[in-house]
C-alpha cells in the first residue's frame, strides 16, 4: 500500500479513554474529548487505543467501540491511528482488522509485554506479519525499551 507520507506530518495527539466508575467506557466523554482535541489548531491526527487510551484493559469489543465513536465525531480528514496491543499474534491480527473495519487510517503495533523477557527476530517478524496480513492499513511499530519500568 502506498500512503501519502504527508499524512504522518504534523501533530498527532495521543488521546485518553474516559471510563465510568464501573470501568466501562464513558462514550459521551470520549466523544467530547476526541472532538475537542481534533479541532485544536495544528492537530492533524489522533492516536486512539494507545497506552493512554487504556488499550491493555479494554476488551476487543470495547476497542472496536472506541474506533467507531472516534470516527463518528472527528472530521473526515482527521487521521486516526489505532493502537494494537496483544500478547497473541493472532489476537493482534484480529484487532488490526477490527480497527480497519471501524474506520482507522493507520495502526500503531505495540510489542507484546512478554518480549521484555526474551524474543528473537523470527518471533518479531511473525508477529508483525500476522498483523500485516490482516489489514491493508499502514503500520507503525512502537518500540518500548526492554528496561522500561525498571
């Protein structure tokens, strides 16, 4: 897939995912938040379902819902990058396909947390190949240093 690299220029803001006291998504607050951020002068796109967006605690259905809510309230020209974070390569592929179906424009693929213990190059390639085979969206890779959090 050829992507206009200009789409990756400018400010792309990482957004939060507001939660209710019962830990469900506060969809009204999410819609208000992302609409406000998207209309901020200079913001070209949003990163949703990233770390700040609670991607590691949301269910697959909730991740899909976040994409749908965001796509429904931001301008059509606002570039949406959806985070994909899963320990399983097959689940990461499913999340990637869901994000594309929901209207995301690109993906940010997080490394599985287990890679902090040990991984090899073939494992990394296989994981990302699974994601690439599940979508036509451009993919960015998130690199978390192994020593982060120590």
